């Protein structure tokens, strides 16, 4: 595979989209080889190759090592976002003033070196070892929580207190207040915080996803007769944990596919996850799309049943993430790096099935999730009772995968646009690339000897509909139900 | 037998009768001896959350109170530590409120002009639920601990302020006139004549305030979390552990009663008969 994204961003002759007029060597070679497709995805990463080089004038992409790739990726993202991802204006400007001037001018307003150094190849001693990391007591937070009792924080020289938080509004406020150095957040939250949607705007980074899958739609046992067809759910009151959550977007997506407008035909309420079961029992809610263990807990309490795992809506969807402010990453790069390393290490430890029983034991006590062990282990092992009389075996009911795909961020932004949480022109890729720090995740994963994907965008199949990250606006417009179209 | 002896005996009889009936009507649930895997995964009948009998609560109380100061990390501390956190927050918020309310109340009570000027603000701010301040406090103060204390401050200031103003304004004019004939300065009049005369009313305000502060701290801690007896209730509610919830309700009641008793004693000291 050729590397396309590392064209020198300060060069006016190089097209970072690698379109027809691009003169970079990979493109000209490519044109010789095949006269066909000029459409390439941006930001394909294939680092870890031969000798390092740092010459902007002779871009020899094939010989770029991972450090080089990383710093190019950061620079390229910054330069592109400064020009609002408008290649034409970037190239015109670069030609006019010269690449060196552009580099210097941008360097003066954006701490390019600091951004690149946010994570170094070999991590030094953490500047600050005593950290507070917030979590909401759900199984999504498994890596953040288990890293404490299983010693992952200690392993990287950190003394972390994991602090239980009542809900995401409080988690957001405590993070913005800097009471938490970093926190467990929902994957849409760092995007929303960065854009100032439902919050004060503060640049946030999300260098790692915690879990994929792991949520479910639960209905009250009164609605056993409506299990077969969601279009019968008109008038239902549903709980979701937060507005800017995958839960909200997946529930909306799901009911809309069955012809219900989530803003008109059902009512969606924000209920902190720990309060879901109590509200379901009290009849305040007809159902919810919430994080585990509260889906399994509803079954355990015999007040609800599992209608559908979110895995069956979008297999591999992201849910929760580890996030911190850009300021934290910049001012304490080694702390940030070690913390990220501890979490990615914990996340990959959580993935194999054979470790899950031990983890369930470790995170169930009062200090962490405060839930019965059998409930947690049904969630983590995937052998569970669905409340309808069946035992199901779904080992990947919840899984753990740290890589923050930019395409996930773009999908989330399309849904925020679709449901009117953000308006106007959205720089989908620019924001996703700024917040979802794939470069840091890649470099940490490599240092742990983990395999990393060689790209940061991929397309998804969600309930039979294909999502193409290169066509976000067309995707938003393709839905019959929604506000943004 | 005197009435003084009869009343407590009657109280005890009532208590045991209610507890006995409660214990009696709570069904004991037994799991089937042999459970299928599905039943095991569903937790069996005995696992479901339900209102516990008094004996279970008593057992829980003995367990918690025998080790009230354990500390298993930031999210799991003994009930003694939780209560201490709550009392600390209540007292600090309350202290600041008294620091503001009593001098301001004096001013309002002694000057009809100040009373008229400040009255509209007091009337608008007083009925606001203290918890409605919480999101604003979190945003502006940027510290959840200080926000909780601020909420206590804002809820306990009004009864003290209003009672102080009322007490000061209603000191018998004769006494103030006597002070004037002795050519006492305003400050000296306030300290030696008005303060002792208004003290019982002020103390009533302070007693009402501490009661409200204790009511509010539980709700505030459920919202902000972390530590305190409110967090303890919230944490156990998440786990639908009603035994612990009822136990903590009792603890909240007892601590509230103790705080009130302390102020009742102080009130006796400053009371006077004309």
C-alpha cells in the first residue's frame, strides 16, 4: 500500500487529497501504474519502515519511520484544519508565500513541536504521579477501573485514584474543573466538548476507545408483547445515559429505521446509568438503551428483558472512551503518555475471554461497580439470561479495542448533525482528526507490541446501510427521518 | 406511674408493634434446592431486591457500626467517615452563612431603610430550592466540594437573616431608649442591649437553618457524589440494596436529631424572662 497522507503540507504543489493534479511521487508513480482511480482516502498510515529522513523538499514517503509518520500526520492535520480543509486555498497560499514561511507562520501560532511531542517514543518519568481519574460505574469503564486493582497504573509509575461519578453531566463538569486529570467519557463527548456543544468549548483529546459493543435495549416486562416489532413502541419513554452518547444516537437510529421519529413518536430522557433500573422498576421508563451491567441487572431484578444487544445494530460500534484535555496532554506529556499506556495495556488485557472472569471479580466490589458478581460476569463472559427464558452465548457482547478510528468520530458527527445537535457546515474529518488522537494510540500500541491498523478511516455497515466516511454530508441527507437534512 | 414514665414506655410499645408487624408481613423467600442454569443466571428468587425485614436492617447496622471508619479506597468508606464528611460540609457552609446573615440581619433590623431596600432581593432569592443553585455553582466555582458548601451556605442563610432582622427590629423600644439616655454608642447599644434581647429569636433562626442544611446536604451529595452520607445512599441505591438504604436513612435521622438537640440546648442558655 502506498502512503498518501504525508505529502508535505507546506508544499503548494502537493495535493493532500492526492487528486488528479497532485505531483507528489507516490501519485505520479501511481498514475503510471494505473490510470484509473484518483480517489484516495486521506490519512492512510503505514509507518514503521526503513531509514528516517527529515527533508521536506524531497518527500520519500516509503522511507518514513513511525516517528516521522507521526509528526507528519500531526503537521498535516494542523495545516489542513487551519485552511478549513480547503485544499485549493492551502495550496494557493503556500505557493504565494512559500512553504518555509507558511511553516514558520503556523509554528508561531500553533505549538507544532509541543503537539508532536505530546507523546514521545520513549516515555520519561511522569511529571505528576498522583492522578484522579473519574469513571461512571458501568462495565464500559472496565479498563479504567481494573487498571487500579490489577495494578496497571502502578506498572507505569502512576498512583491513580479512580473516582466514582454520579453521571456524565457531573463527569463533564468535574473534568472541565480539572478535579479529574482525565476521565471515562462517552465517545461523542470529547467531540461535543471540543465544539462547545452542550458545554463550554475546550479542546479535548480522546486517545483511546475503551470498549466496543456492550450496550443493549431493555424493555420493561410489561411489554413482552411488543418485543417483536419496534414500530409498536409509539409513546414509549426511553432512557439514555446522556445526550451526547452512542446510546442516544443508536436508539434514535434504531427506532427511525422502524419508521418512528425519536423526537415525536417516543420520548427520550436522560437518566444516569445507575438510576436506570430503579426508574424502570418504578414505571418511569418503558425501556432504555443503556450501558451494562444495568441491562443485565434489569433481568436479574426480573423487571426487564433484553430486546437487542447493540452489537446486533452495529457490530463493533464504539461506546466509551478515555479522554483528557489537550492542555493536560501538552503540559504533562510523560504523565499523559504513561497513563495512556497503562489504559491501552489494560484494554488489551480485557479483550481475551480467558481474562474476563478475573476482571469481573476485580471490578464488582463496592469501591468500583458495586454490583453482584454474577451480573458482571454474565456481561463480561457473554453467557447470559435474556429475561425471556433463553440462555444466550455471545462472547463479544462486549469487547475492548483501544484504537480511536477517525471514521467513528465522523459517524458520530453525522448523527449529531442529523438530530440537530450541531448545525451549519461541519468539518467532519477535521474535528474527528483533532479529537480522536489516533497518532498517540498508534505509537503507544506499537510500543506495547500490538498490531495497529494501517488506516484511520473505514466504512461501516449499520442495519444494512453503508456508511462511507468520505461522504458524511450525503450520509446525513440520506435519512428520511432527522432534523439536519 | 407518672406520665413522664408512661410516655417512653408507650413509645417503645409502639415501636416494637410496628417492627413486629413489618417483620411478620415480610415474606421469607427460599430458592429452589436445584436450579437450572437459566435460574442461576437470573439470580433465583432470593436475589431480587425487596424491602428487607427489620432484623436484616439491624444486622446491617451492627455490621456497619462495628467498623465505622474503614477505608477501602475513594469510593468505599465506612459510615462514620461518610457522616464526618457530611457534617464537615454542613458546618462550614453554615458557619459562612452565619458570618454573613447575622451582621446583615442586624443592619436590616436596625435600619428600616436597609430593610426596604434589601427586601425585594430576599423575597426573590429565599424561595429558590438550594439544589437549583447546584449546576450554576459547579460551573462558576469550578469545584464540587466548594459547590456543595455553597449550596449549604445559600440554603441556611435565609432563616438566620430573616429571624435576626425580625428579632432586632422587635427589641422593646424602651430598652433602646434607656441605652440612649446612658449615652451608649450605637455599637455598644447593639452589643450590650440589642444582641442579648434578640438572641432567642436569632437562635431560633439558626436552629431552623441547621435543620434545612442537613436536609439539603444529603440531596447535594447524591448529586455531586464522592463522599458523604448522601453519596452512601446513592451508591447503595445503584445496587438496589434497600437494607443499606434504610440503615443510612436512620443514620441521617439520628445525626439530624443530634444537631437539633445541640441548638435546643444553646437556645435554653440565651433564653430570658421579662
